[in-house]
C-alpha cells in the first residue's frame, strides 16, 4: 500500500506539509540536506542511495539515480516484470525498500530513532528471504537464489517411465489420472482397445481438491462420454 501511495505521489512528504502550512521545515528527514519530495526521499537521498545500491547489486541491476520521477517510473515498469524468481525478487525488493525507507523516515521524524542505511538494507533482505524462502519451489536462477541465500527447495522434474500393457482380446483399458499443484487441479483419462488404439480421451483443468477426487472425477467423466 505504501508503494502504491508513493507511485501516486500521495505520501505526506515534507514538501506537501509545507504547502499545507503544517510545518516550515521542508528538509529531508534522512539526509537533512534537500527538500523532502517523494522522488528525493526514495531515490535521490544519500541515505536511500546506499540502500538501493546494496539491493540493486543483489538484483544484478544498475539504476541512473539522476532521472526525474517519470523516467524512474518508466525504468521500474520495464525492469520488475516477470513471474519467475528474478521478477518476483525485483517486485518485492521495490515494495519492501519503499516501505522500510518510509518507516525509517517516520522513525527519524516522530521517534528520534535511526538505523544506518546498511542496517536497513539488511532488514529488507532478511524480510525478503523469509517471504520467498519458505515453501518456495525454484525452477530457475539457482545462482540468484544462492546469492540471496534463499532457503528454498529447487524444483527438479521427475521422470517416471511407464509401459502400457495390452488387455486381453475384447477387453478395453481405462487409464485415468489426477494431479494438483498449488490451487490448480487437473484430471483426465484415456480409453484404449487391445491394440492400443485410443477410443476416447479427455483432460481438463479444475479447482484443486485432492488427487483421489480428481482421479475419481476422471472415471466419472469417462462414464459420461
């Protein structure tokens, strides 16, 4: 939510508070050198730059921090796409960095508490490791996962060799199967004669229930056919 507000420039940074007459001090809470705008706080501030340098190094990215706000947004949109591990890490890193930088800014302003940018970057990394590393199957980017020290299970497809045996003459074989992965299920069947010729077949994706249920549903679908 904080990242969404930041992208819309809706966070109550000090430049806005000055406009509203809430305060006369518009200096950045983290560096105390420049006017605190959304763009400065998250990307131009010397404090935030250190945080981003650490994260971008882990992500294998380089960022031109002299860009204006619209250029920064265009850069973000073009570099945080994808649903694989690399894309997921980039999306979560952006959201976590914005959230924790804003939290640090508020700690400075309201609680007079502070952490070094290196410590804050490590907090972000620790949170991402917990978020992604638990019950996560990684199909690619093993080197990236190792770099982030993700305690995740690497997914290795298992090959099962099967041999179809022909039934006795006049008998038909019905093979059915069901599977689930996450919240997606699947089921299907194949009906063959004694020569191995397919008489009927069907597969369908369904909401996940249990493998047994999906296997039974596959048999039921065959009876309908």
